[in-house]
C-alpha cells in the first residue's frame, strides 16, 4: 500500500462536520491521516488532567473509513497555562531578547521543566494509543530548528564543553583565546554568543552552533525513548524541512528515527519575486533521502496557496499533483497533504488546505482526488522501487555553520553555490544523493565536495580512500581551510586535501560585488569551450603534481592555474579554484561524468525532470513537466504508461504541468 | 468671522518681543491664536504648584490685538519631574522596549498615575480660564496616536475583553485559539502582541489594535469631561492627522468633540523623492470633514519647510497660500498656521514657521499677510457654505487594522489602493465624502467600499439597504473576507456581500511583485476601452445572477469574469475582482457616474482642483492651480471673482500656484 | 634611523617559532616591533597576579636582532575574569542594550572599577619596563572610539554639565528646554540620549557627544599620567583611525601625546563595491598630521587582505609598498605593518599579516622585504624632512557631531562634502593641512571652512582675523547656523560669518534626492566655464557688500546669487551657497589658488600623487602611481632618484603601483 493521505485537525471543526470530511477523504483515495500535532491544549487542558476522548472519537471515525493514523506529539506549541506558570521556558534570541507568548516554537530545548512536561504528555499519549490498532506511527514535535541563548543554555553549553574537552586549558587552546585576551579561567566566564557585542571567536561560535544542534537532537531523543518503550510496533519519524533548515545537523537528528519525513512547500521559500523553482524542491527531496540513504515521506505536501501575513500565488492547475509525483519520483514512499481544510482562525489563515475556508470541494480537491485514483492503480508498482544514483554531493553542517559565522565574501552563500552544482546535474538529468562527508562513498563513481570548509582528519581520510580506490572527487574553493575547531590550518591550503589534490593555493583573491574574471581550459577534452566567467573568489593554484585544467585570463594572475586535476591512486581529484555559473559547471560536469564512466541516460528540455526508480527487475521512469507548455522527450525502447495504461514509444508527449510514469518493458 | 490665525509659543521667546509679534499677527489679519500646547513645564513647574501668570499676560496682550484664544491641554509632553518620579508611565513599544525620556508622546494612555496628573492640570486650566472672555475653546492633547504594550495595558486589555465578551470560552472561540494550542484558561495568560515572538493570532491582534484605539479615546474623554464641566461655553477640538494616522479609529475619537481639527503638512509624508502631492492633502481634508460630516479647522497649517533631522524643500512662492485655500475649498472653517516663528532650540528647529529663526518678516510672512487681507474681504462670504458631495468612499478602521496584521500581498497597502480610487475621482473633479461603513448613505448616489476586509452584519445590512433603495455600490477585492472577530468567513467570498453582488469568488491568485494581467470589458458601454493592466491580486468570479463587465485576458483563468455588475433592488452593486491604475479606474468610474446620474460639472487639467462650497442661494467655486504653470479652465456662466473683485467669464486663467474663488451669479 | 617595523603577538605562537620570526623580521629590514597590545590575559592571568616573564623573553630575543620595542597597554580588551566579576563595566549602546562578553572594546570609559584595574595593569607594566633599554615607547589602548549610555555615564554627564554650566537654569536656557516641556528641575532628570524614544533635544545631544569624547580623553589621560611618572624617557602615542572615526574629538585626544599614530587600512572602509581609494588614505594621513601639525607614525599599516567575517580583495602586487610610501610622502616618520603572521584563531582570522597562516614567506613578505632594503638606503634622507602646505581645510568635530544628530538633508554627509573638496585639491596636486577652526592660520594662503555648522565666537574671530590679514577663506552652505550650544542663531545666516562674507542667506532650499540646479559664473575670471550642476542644498544669497560670483540658472530663484566674494581687510571671503562635484569645485579652486598666489607646482594624471617633503636645503619629491598602468610625469629640473640611485630628468616614467622618490639637485 502506498501511503497517501492528509493532515487533519478535527479539533478545529465542529464534530458534526467530521463525517463529511472523512467521506471526502475516502473519495480522494486517502489511507493515512496525521492527527494531534499542536493539540496539547486539548489533550491536557490543565496541568495533569488529560483528555483523549475527542481524539479517540476522531480516530475511530477515520479508521472506519480505512484510514491509518499517525499521531504528532504536540510539544511544538505548549499551552498558555504552562508558559504562563514557567516564563523561564521561553527561548532567548541571539539579540538577548526573550520570546513572549503568542506564536509557536517558543521553548528552550534545554529547559528542565519543559522537558518534564514534554515527557509527561508524550508518555500519556504513548500509553493511551500503544494498543490502538488504527495508530501506526508517530511524528515527534514539528519542524525542529532555532537556537536559544538563555542562561540555562549557557550552563548546558558549559557541560557540553566539559564533557567533550575536559579542561579549560584544552578549550582555550582550541579556540585560541589568547587572541584579544579571552583566556577563560572559570567555566562560568564562557559566554553564549549573543549578537549585541560584536562578532565572536569563530571557535566558540561554531561550538555553540553544534551545541544548539545537539540540544534539539537530545530533546527529540527524550521523546523517542518514551515512544520506543511504550509503542515498540509503531514507527517514529519527524517532519524535517528539506535542504532549507540550517540550524540543526539533520544527519544527527535523523539517526534514531525509522524514516525521515519532511514538509514540502515549493512556494515557501518563494519571495513574491519568482515562481516556485522545481530544482529547489528536488534538492529538498534528495537531501531528505540522503539523511538515512533510504525512502522518506512527505508528511506535509503543499495543498494550495501558502502564507501567514501574505498569500502566495495560486498553484497552477496540475501543479499540486505534479509536485506530489515529483516527491515520489525522488523516492517518497508516503505523501500527506497539508492541510485538509483551510483554517478560519489562527496565524495560518492563509495557508490553504485542499478545501477552502468554506469547506466545499473545489479545483484543488478535484485535482488530488484524480491523483488518488491513479495511486490506487499504480501504488503497488511503486512499493519497493528505489533510486540508485551514481553521483553524490557532500553536505557538511560544520561548514554550513562556519559560513554562517564568517561568510568569507559578501556574495558567497554555501547554499547558493551548492544549488548551482546541483542544478548542473539536474540539467543533465543525473540523479544525485546528498550525503555526509563521513558517508561510505563506494557506491558512487563521482563525488562533489563543495566548499568543504571545516574538515577533520576522518573526513579527509574518507575522501582520500575514495579517490585512491578509483573514485572521482571534485573540490571547490575554501575547502580544507578550517580544522574541526574552526581554526585556520597552519599548512598550505587546501590543508588536509592538498596532497590528494596534488596542488597548493599560493594566494587568493576575494572579489568585490560585480567583479568577474574568466578561465580558459587548457586540456584537449575541454578545448573549444568558450571562456566562462568566474566570480566571488579566485584561488591561485600551484600544482605540485596535478595537471592544469584551466587558467585565469585576467588580472595580475592571468595565466595562473585555476583548475587542476590530480591522478591519485586509481582515481582523480579535481580542484576547482573558482565559482561560476552553468557555463562553467556544465562542461566540467559533463567531462567528469565521462571520466567517471557515467552515461547520460536521459535527455530532455530544461524544466523537464526524468528520474528512475528501480527494484529487482522493475524499472519505472518518471517524466515531470514543470513548464507551462507541452513537451516531448525521446526515450529509446518501449514502455508501459502506468497512468494511461497503454504501451508507448518515443517521442513521449507530456502536457503542461503533467507527468508520465513509464514502466520499462523487457 | 472666518477663523484665521497662528500657533504661538510666547514662553519660548523673550517677553519684550511679544508686542512686536502681536503687531505682526494683527497686520497679517489674524484673529485666532492657539497657546499653551506643550507648556506643562511652565504651567506646573513642580508637582501641584501652578503658574498661569505668564499665560495670562500673553492672553491679555493678544486679546488687546483682537485675537481669540484657543488653549491646548499640555498632556502630550509631561515635564521631567513627573516622568522621573514615575518611570512606569512610559509607553512600551511593540518590541518590548520601554521608551525613555527626551522626546514627546512617551506616556501610556492607560497609566492611572498619568491619568491623575492629566486630570489635575486640565482641571486647573479649565477653572482658571473658564471665565476669561478671550478664550473661546480648547484643543485636547496633540496628534493622538501610538500603541502601548506595557503590563498596565495588558491588565486593561483583559478588562476590555471581559467587558465585551464576558468569558474566556467566548474569547477562545472568537479567536479560534484551538489553533496551535493557544486555549486560554485564565485571563492573565492573554498576552499583548509583542513582535518579538513571531506573528500573533489575527483575532487577538485585531482586538488589541481596537483596544489601543479605545484607550486613547478614553484618555481624551477624561479631559473632555472636565472641560465640559468647567467651560460649558467653550468649544472642544483635537488636532487629528488627516488620512495618515492609522492607529486610532478616528470616527470614535471625533465623536464627543464639537468639531474636528487637523494638522496639514503637505510635505510631511514627503520622502525627499517627490514633491508634495495635492491629492494627498485633499484626501486628508475630505477624511477630516467626513469624521463628523461637518466643517473642520486646520489648526496647524504648514508655514514653511518642515523637518526634524532633515529640512524639506522650500514651499514654492504661492504654495503656502494655495494650500491654505485648498483647505477652505474642502470645507475648513478655520486656518491656523504652525508656527509663528521658527524655534531656535528643540527637536523642531527645522520645522519652519512664518518667520525664520531671526524673527524678521520675509517671503513667507508676506505671502500669508496678503492672504489675510483677502480673508478680511471674502471671509463673510465663506461662512455658512458647505460641500455637498454625491459620492462617498467608505473608510474602515477595522479593515485598515486587519491589513496591518496581514497584508495579504506584499505589494498591497490599504492606503495606496484607497488613494488610487480617490485620485480617479479627483481627476474627474468629483467631490467626495469619506465616511464610515455604518454611516447613513442616503445622501449619496455612488458609494465606493474599497477592500472592506472586515465586515460585520450591521455594515453589510447598511450596504444592502443602500443598494436596494437605488444606490450604486462598488466593492473591490478582499472585501467581506473577515468577520468582525478577524476570522475568515465560512461561506463563499465576498461573504456577507455575495448575495448583494450576485456572484462568488471561486478562486484567487495573489501576484508576485511585478506580475500583471489585464482585463477586457465585455459590455457595450465600455467597448473600445483598451485593455487596462491589473496587478497585486485577481479574484476569479462566478456570477450567480450578476452580469459580467470584464474578463481576464491572460493566465489559466483567461476568459474568467474579473468585474461583475448586479442589479439589486433598484440599485447596482459592482464587484471589481482586480486592482489597477488610472487606466482601469477612470473609465469604470466615469461609467458609474453616468449610471448614478451624477454630472461631470467641472473639467480641467490634471493638477487643477475645482470645488464647490454652497449655502442657501450662494455658490462659491474654488479653482486651485497646483501646477507651476499658468492654466485655463472653462466654466459656463458668469461669476464674481472674489479675490479680484470683478466679473469674470470663461476661459478663466489662473497663474502658477494661484487660486480663484468665484461666486456664481444669478 | 627611520622607524620601520611590524606588530607582533609572540604570545599567539609557539615560543620555538620566535627565533625564526625574528630572523625574518631582521631580513626585512625592520627595526621596531610593537608588542603586548591585547595581552592582558597573559600579563595578569588572575586578579593581582602579574606575569611578565614571557614578554621579557620575547623582548630580549627581538632586541638581540636590533629591534626597538613599543609596548601597547592592553586595556582595549579586558580578560574574562574581570568582566565576569564586574558586568557593570560593560558599555550600554544607544538603544539601551548592554554589551555582553565575547568581542573587544566592551568597557565603559567612566566606570570607576575599570579605571582602577586599568591603572593597576598600566602601573605594573610601566614599573617593570621603565628600565628596559629595548623599550622606547608606549601605545595607550587601541583605536579609542564608541559612546556609552550606561547609568554611570548618566551620573558622569551630570557632573560634566555641572562643572561646565553650574546651574540647571543655565542648562535649561542653553538647550531651550521650554520646548516640549523639558525643563529640568533636578540634575537626575537629565537623560542620556537613548534612541528608543525618538530624536532628542539637539543641545542635549551635542553636549552628550562632547561628554562622550571627553570621557575617552580622560580615560587615556589616566594612563598617560602613570606612564609619564614611571617612564619619563619613553614616548607615548595612541593609534588613531585617520579621518574615519567620528565619535571622539581627535584634536583633544592627541593633545597630551608625544606624537600621533594611526592604523591605515586603505581597504578597510572598502565596501566590496569598489577598489581602495588612495585619496581617502591621503585624507587620513593629512588629518593625522594636522592633529598636532607634526610628523606621525602609521603604527598599523595594511599587510594583506583584511576582514573579519569577509575577506577583502588581495592588494595588487606593489600596492602594499606603495601605500607605505604614500604614508611617508604625507609625513609619516614611522611605519609598522599589521600584523606579522595571520592569526589562525580569533575574530581576525582573515585580517592578513605579512605571512599567511602557514608562516611561510610569500609574495607580500617579499614585497616589504624589498622596501626594507630601500629604507635602509634612503632612511637617513627622509629624517627631518616635512611637508609645508599653503592650504588648509578646517575640521570641526562640533559640526560633525551636530550633523550626526541632524543631517539637514538626507543626501548630505559632512564627510562626503569634505572629501569632495579635498579631492579637488588632490587633483591639482596641492598639499593640504587639516586643522581645527581655532588653529593659528597665518601659515596658510588659502583656507577652506566646509560646512562649519557649529561656530563659536572664538573661531569666528579667528577666521575674521585671518581674512582681515590677507587670507583667502572659503565658506560653504550650513556654516554659521548653530551657536556652540547647538541653537540656531537668531540673526541672518551665516550668522557670525555674515559680516565677514558680506552677504546674508535670504532663504534656502533643501533638495529632494536626485534633484539638481546649476549655476552660471558671472565674473570674467570664470567666464567660459560651463554650467556646473549643484545638488543637496541651495542658499539664496543677498549680498550686503560682496560681489556676485555665480547665480542660479533654474527654479523660482533663477538669477539669484549662489556664490559671492567679499573683499575684507586685505583678504577675501568666498561664500559658496551650493554643493557640487568636481566640475564646480575644480574651476573655483583653481581660481582661488591664483587669487591666493599659490602656484600649481606639479601636474600629472589623475591617480598619480606628487608630494614634497623638505628640510633646510633638501627637497624630496614623491611620485606615487596608484593606477594599474605605467604613467609619465613632467618635472622641470634634475633629480637624484633615491630608489634607483641615478640622476633623472623629465619625463619621469613610473610603473603600475610604483613610486619614485627624487631629491632635487642644486
């Protein structure tokens, strides 16, 4: 059974409406409903008094319509009675102001009182629902993120440091506190890095970011342990936020879960300036699949225009269904739409569900009901199939945190350069895994390590071993600059990667906004490529044993190497000393794919995704048309068109915002 | 007698200068002077010790020159001794920081200590001046506005809620607090909506805005009651801020006053980017006249360049006089210039008066002296004449407050769209009343209800009755969306107006910045109009019994109705599902004026205003040239030119920044 | 001996490296090293326990390589143990938030506890090193600046006011507190001007800025007195920040020092948008030389890319040496590069020293080593030579502070208009002194008084006497507007300068952004000059006895005088009622130079500086090529080229970013 469903808040609607809602859900082909997220006020109306009756009734009704139930633990938004009694629970922001009541996610994850209340409500829920046959799993809290800077966190930070590093002498050396006389002589002197005094020691700041990440991981782990104890047969997940959330190490957060879920709103990062970018949604999916290198759920899938104070553009006819299929194409084994009916009250009044405020089925409901019918036909073909990429990109939260502290260049953003690389691979219809620098890389023929700024010995060894054994590795500027303490290494850059790359950075030039240089390729394979522009940063390379691939064309370092390739063991390490756009990345990536012996299996226009899910003997091809125009794609061979239940051959025509799912024949 | 005068601060100048000032005032034709505003430090130099001697002397001197005196109560700026003793009086801003000493308007209107001190000073003044024959009236405080978020306001907010809604159950239901577990179980849990935690529940936020408004109304009412008791023969007014101030419901604030006054600085909203916009000043006047639907005063009329830290451009020769006549043309029965002489010290050093810092009469004084001479000639002709518009625009503070909380679209501003509509009517030289949605509309043939977002049953009934009885009503997007609790209605939009408009909004599309669509008119009356662009928002309309007036030309909803007209009772309701510029509004408004049988009496170039004040048997035409070039206007008939004391016929020539006041003959 | 050296932090590196560093320094030709700045944590590791052993060893080692030692007092960054015990020491920012630990410069200069601890460490250092023969001088603290708004400062401000003005009556009159009822009846009522309540009384605000400046001057003076007592043979300096720092009156701060030092980072004001501007560096040098009208040191000279969170562009080959010679050309008698080796840890990880993080000599070290060799050859020729400008620009901290409070026009910045004037003089290769309005001006033939906004009688008399005795003075808009209390004068503008300038400002017009006017010259000397644009502000001038030099061409004041010249005594006073660019300034300045009989001695392309240092019988010409292209300059006569040790005649060719130093022959 493919998990297909919706997020529902029965407590927000009159009970007499529930049956109508359940009927409409069943008609849409839904088989899973998430409940109880944000319902703490109704589950524990006053301290220690619990009320599950209304939820029992809702579950019973939905189960009667064949729905499986996922329960959310409600700790993302504590009730007023709790926060009014314990205002010390409120998070402190980086500017030193303490959050006040009225929104959500206002708690400090290290607060002991809050942890106690959280334990109590989760335990009561787990006890109550462990035996309910309709309940199949749990989602812990909601979209964990944020950083807290409260006095309780200061103490917890000191403990965290003491546990990891033992003595203040080690800390002082690690952070280099002799600079500006910051030598700590008592644990209590160590501050949290509030923004109101100026930039902080980069070592302290990076460790604080790590501590904050660990604090939320711990907070989740408390709930996880209780649920494991009482509900050993239920799955446990959490709703992540794709590639976007950057304050928690998501690899750590996912470790103890059964699978990763995430909340996919293609228009959410949308800034009222441009349309939803399907490549960003793809990156979200691949990031989520990479956390545990296994299938995931989209537990909140966009169901209409989103917005709090403002309303996003209406998704075009077909887009909601397309986006849901995009998730499946990238490896989702469950899709739940958020939310069922648009809230009439509360902050999310403009976060539209499948039904409008008036509760009547309309264009959006009908589109998803159509998809529900399709899923009932094709669902069994999907189950068990997976993506098997040969290319990986390394995602480093340490580096990401470090760039939050020191951007290196005002035009540089870790996420932007990461996305450019990913976009080049998308353009070439190459599937990608997003994995951690410590991951086992033996499944991949080509690995990108974009701006791997903070690098420890373990990751460096992992990369060397990978290349040594025949892999192709790509390193970009500002990699290997920092050790794990966020100190700059005392040897030539790229530090621990210098030997592997067979070169050193002799000098670098950080560009003013708008300034560019360009490079010229100097190897036969890339001859004839016009001179692509580069910007933001230039590393001037001194090859020790590497071959020069490209040189600079302008400025005092015209002629200096900009890109080098090193044959190391049985593999290759490419050092790119530059950042650039698709005119730089596409030829380089195409050449590297060739070098790594990865075929360009699919070709198609920009805006059309082509992906493959496969299992033993079954190959499914997804063709997703994100454009508003009809498109045609050439695919060799004969296919069974699952949605149109017919055999099909090239050219394959796909309407605007439409999708084809083809099963390869023979 | 037409009230013509100046705002004067004798306490800021050497007493030996007073006589010279009074002479110059008399030579300028002034007959009213406002005094004592901001003089608390001099009136009560220490707690409980009052000193009126200096003010008595100033009044006596000015009365000797024929001046009537208006006294300001000084509560807008309490003296240091009071605030130093009671720092809890200081207002708390929405970010949670408490204001500190050094500026003005720093007090919380709900603070009980401050209310006591305010009562004392006002009572002393009232007692002392009730019998002074020179004193004719009072201005309470100054430019009331702001919102306070202090703990005292939290308590007062709880009282306000308890009084209106009785129980927490009602509140929880009203605000839908079940969303995100915000169910309040004790009054003290209800927060004030500080900005430091994220967006608040829209119901709570709107009620807090209303509470803040009521708090200032109450604060004024305290002073009003004392003045009424001691000075029953004096008038009472307050200086409002035109259309601009948006934190107090000005209809409420004006209710107990004898008449509305306001402070008219055409360059004040000026952003150093463009010149003063005369249409904005007109909107200010019409808004002020509409509060009580009666004549008003401009109690502070711009007298020179304005500015605190920066200096505005110099008003061009003629503009100060022109702006003052513009006020009269829009219904002002009193004009006082702010201020007499420019302050040498204090925050308003660059807020120029009629005299410069050096006290010598210059260009600005001479210009107003000339006007004073004119007023002495024409003043009696003005008294008793009024504007009688046939068109009204509804101004809803509930909607305005609601859009402050949720803008719906980043490019949308209530004020901007309101102004566009008003500008179209100005362009057609149509006089307009600005009235509340609950106002009696029977005097109007055409009523605009722009973005009437928050709508209760009473206002909806008012509009239905108006149309039913033959009126023409115009409704624009996002109207009828919210009930009075700021919940989104559970029925099709435009909610309570859907039946009246004979249509429903089947879907909407919120535009990214810069995106446009266009509409095509589909009725014979508007045939030949080119396709005007629309932006920000598109309602897709489903007529139930309305006629389609225009359809969209682009996007997936090309061909869908964008504007509809419904014949309802003996009137018409037009629903505009779009926002647009003058190319959309001008043809629609022109057509509606025809439909409402309102003649286009006046025609003239853009930038030239033509208005009519009339009384039994007397019709005065004001022609105001806001351009820097000479202009000509055609008016049928023969007129007496009041300023040039001659008969005049078309074409009527008016110099740059000049004005003609014509009395219709026969 | 010319002082040539480096800033070194031995405590940040392993002691086994020190010898290698000292060797490399010696090879670079260095003879001075600054130490111990920011070393408080190592000098007083816990309260009252002092440790100088490590520093003694470092000094001994360096002295062995011939280095003279300058010691920094470490009070710019107190150790954690001190701040944790006394959090009341932390500065309060203007928004009312108190700084927290983690950066530097976090202390309040008025805090009594901090003053005690500062006294103790400085006294211990002074006692310990007074007899060390290697130590030659002291640098007090580091880059003093900032303003504090803490309660202790409030008390100190009251004392400061009481001392200067005696009674509250004087204060109230001075500030005009009758405006808005701010009459203070007790000293404790006087607030510090926090930004959270709105703009403050300009008189109070200016006095607070002066008080803040005096507070840092006092703080420095405490250390100065101790050092003078214990180390009477050592020099004392402080590292200023050129023209840029604007919160302390640098004339006051320099008064008790032996000489001024400063920290010259041509890329520091750099905004990632354009390259380092050599004219700004020149202005910094001339400002520093003007503080005491004597030679200065650059005690921190840029040694590589700078940056905290971001990295600046790499200085081009030759630029580091060029910038160092530029300092010498402008009168520096000492150059120390900041810093030796780039820090691997701490906030300044990206503030590059001569060596990179890896400690290997590279391009930058080699460039400065080359210069070190040159200095050894030419150093003795430099010693004793000085600049002797005939032109001065008056720098008024009172005016600068006043414009911080009220900018007058949103496009106006004191610094920008100052720089435009300075740039015109640079373009004409005219050397300039930057001096205070009270300075003795008899050495100058031409003096500019740009926007001398706050003007007291003493300075006005100084200027009158200067002109009276034959000087040429230039006054620009907004001069003479304020008295020394920041009140606007009660007489026609330019107030105390009106008689001297022979004119009055009859009216002024402050321009919206983007608006311009233009002027036409009306005197024969400037005939044929095209009409230069003017912007920001226009004074309309009424000559009483002055001659009209230029008139406006547009707007209602077309034809009105814009620039006038007054013959006063035996000199001239030019009043410029306008601001403009180089097309206005260059012809006016060229004409004035002629009038003042100052020859245009040097001519050369833009971007090439030509300066003269001279002593009895010796004239050195510096030609600095700030462009990336080779340039040629014509100089009459024969010269000895000091760097190439050869005779040379015109045309003199200079490579990109290169310098020539020529000694005039005969």
